[in-house]
C-alpha cells in the first residue's frame, strides 16, 4: 500500500492500520494452519490423533484391537467335606501374584463346578489377568442418540458379554457379538462393537430388521475384564484369594500348581498398526481366499504372531491339492503349541473357503554359517584384529536382523559382502563363503529315519569320492560328528547322490557303509534307517553347500544367522 500513489502521504508506521494488517496476516496464517491440520486428520495416512484414526478405520469396517490380558494355566487342589458339592467357582474369582514388585489380579473367565467321589477336588484352568467391571444402561427406544459406551479404555474386548433384561425379568438374555451382517434376521440376538471418538469402545444393537432390538426400558448390562496389557507376562507364582467351597468346608489350604506361566498379554493396537491393517482388512473382507488373506487375518487377530508363511499344497512334493499350509512363528516360543493350532484353526473355520482345508505345520530353521576372511589396511586404522572381528560380527548380525530371520527371505551374497566391507573404513576386501545347515534330534539307541528338506538346490558338480579319500576334499553334504557303534563318525555324500557314514583316519576319511541318498536338485537328504548312540551338543547338524550364492528359503523355512555360526579371520595388510 505504501508504494501506491493514493497513500504516499500516509504515515503507516505511526497509525493503527499496521497493527490491524499484522493481525489480519496472523489470523490468515493460523486459519491456514488450522485447515491444514483439520484436513490431515481426515485421512488415515496423515491423522495424528487416535480418535481420528478410530473414526477413519470405522469407515473401513476395521475394529482396532484392544488390550489383551496375560493368561496363565494353573491347577488347584483342595480338600473339603464335600457336603455342599458340587462346588461352584464363579466367574471372576481372584488369584493374586506379585511380579516385578507390582501386584496383579488374575481371574477365572467362566463359572465352573467341581464334584468328586471323595473329599479331594481338583481344577485345571486358564486364568486371565484383570478384574471384571460392569456398565449398565436403560434402553430408550425413542432416544436415537443413545450410546452404550464401555467406560474403561483398558478393556479386553474378548471378555465382553452383553446381557439384556426385559420386562423387569431377573433372568437376562445374552446377546452375542457379531462381526458381520450375513445370516442375521430380525430375531438374531446380537450386538456390534465399534470404537468411539473418545477412544472408548461402544456397542450398538440391530434395528429389528437386521438384528433384534431390545424392548424399551430394558436393562443393558455390559461386563468385561480390564487388562494391564503385557505387564504381567512372565508371572509364575500365584495364590488363591477365595474359598473354593464358598461354604467354609475347606479342611486345609488349597494348593496351586502353575502349569504355564503368564503369557500373551498385549498392549492395545498402536497407531501405526491401525494405519497398516485397516485398509488391508477392508481388502480381505473377513474371508481367506489367497495366501495374504490368511496372513492379514491371523496377524490382525493374534498379536503374538511374529511372522507367518502361507502356501498351497500344490507347492509340495508330492502335491497335496485342496489344502493350504500355514507356518507360524510366535514371539518367544519355540515351535507352535497344539493349543494355538486349535485356536487359529477355529478362527479360520468360518473365514476360509469351504473346499480348502487349513493345515498348521511347524516352522523349520534354515541356519546359515558364514566364514569370512577380512583383509584390512593397518596403515589407516588403530583397530586390532579383535576389534575388526567384533565390527564384522556386528555387521553380519545387523544384516541378519534387517534382511533375514523370517519366512520367504533371500540372502543376497553381494549385499552381505558389501555389509562386511563397510563394517570399518580400513577393510579392503573379504572372501566370504556361506553354508547352510539344519538340525536333527534323533532319539538315542533307536532305529529311525532322518529326512531333511532344505528347499535349496545343493551343489552337484563335485568329483565322486572313493571309499578312502582326503579329509580336505570338498563335499556337498556333511554332518557334525556323532557316535555310531562305539565309533566317532559323520555322514558325507560321495558326489553321486549317496550318503555314507565315514570315519576319520588321520588326515583321511574311510567309508564304513552307505546310509542314505541326497537329491541335489530338490535339496532333500533321506536316511531311511539309522541308529545313533550319541552326539555332542543339542543336535546333529547336517550341512550343505548351496549351488547358488544367493540363497532363498520358502514355505515353512525361517532363514537366520546365529552369532555362533559367524567365523571371522582377519588379515592385516599395508597399502
């Protein structure tokens, strides 16, 4: 305005107009900022407020996962007169534990009754961390804005029960949670669960067209367990805080044995997880057709799953059509417990295709042994050999964390070599070889078969070995040492598909007998009958030399590099 002729004699600095103009500029700036933030909260990718994420996820029919109570398995034994049996242990009876200097309450999830032919009573059950709370509402048919919120945000939604008391009745009608509208009619006694704008969960009922609507002035009782998430994981000492007889008929103190320590407690789903799973849940639409559908559904519902591999039976040898095979790696658990297989199978039973049978199989570990000769320039570093070894080991371990230790991953030889070269500025080059192995755990003194499928093509162009050969000769398949008929032996291939038990004689090896076969192309070794008398460590290791330096693992194999399988040989040079 100062540059225009109409205002050339106006004193801007001495007037209040400059103040008004600065106020208008600041107001425009804040409005722009406000509008930008408001629009950002509308989209799943840019929203920062949890309430915004909940609202956006609701549009995709996605229910963010609640906290999960830790669960422990216990056995209770007690002696009582038995006069009032069967004894009824009500849902919610408490067990206490002190874990990491903090007390937690575990409760029985369902009411159970105990009876006995004598005075000794026993119960084996799962108990869950957290106490039960109730919220009550009066259903007002004329109030279309009525909300049925769960007042505690730390609910474990798996424990939620909804009971409707109509016409002043003292006996309530249970309503079941429904995740879908399919199969519902006006008489279906179901409720639906969703999140609210206040980060709480809330329920709602049908409209008597899809789902039955409670009668006017009915009492709605919501009962649920409040969870501390993962805080109680690991607790393994519990005490009984109630009288199992509820009639003062105990003749001693109840004893409690912990069969399985507390585990599987989880925090509520975080924002990034909601951002990831909400659109994928919408894509899956609560049905499992292709492999990724199974992965998304299972990982979304069961947060303890670390990684998962799904493949069709047609990929197996021989093929098994009409089946889908699922291999799951659970956090801090070796293998896949039968209880989890049952739980996962029940979850998929209503979501998988009728003609497809899900089969859960144990994950197998394909270990990689890395041996590297590292050459470094001592003129540009003060690091010692031991320091170089530590740096290279750390670089390989980091590579394993970032690129391996999962299903369906590939070790790229060039990237591994590059990671080693960048472990320290003084490293000039490295010569790295990678072998793979799996462990076998044979029972001692019992004839048995050992069949190992590596899923990797094995080197098959080595010269055929005679019955007496040098120990230094290259092999495609070999094992660690074990005891066989009082001799220390190992198994090696002859270069022509035959596995043999061999014995060391100085710097040479001598064949004892043929014991099995190896299919180099399919990566399978087959030992139909062997009796092992003993072995060192926890297993016999069967090593292979892969034909391709880029090693890909598939199906139920998890590929990883353990710290003890890393060998670093430093060579210092002057350049």
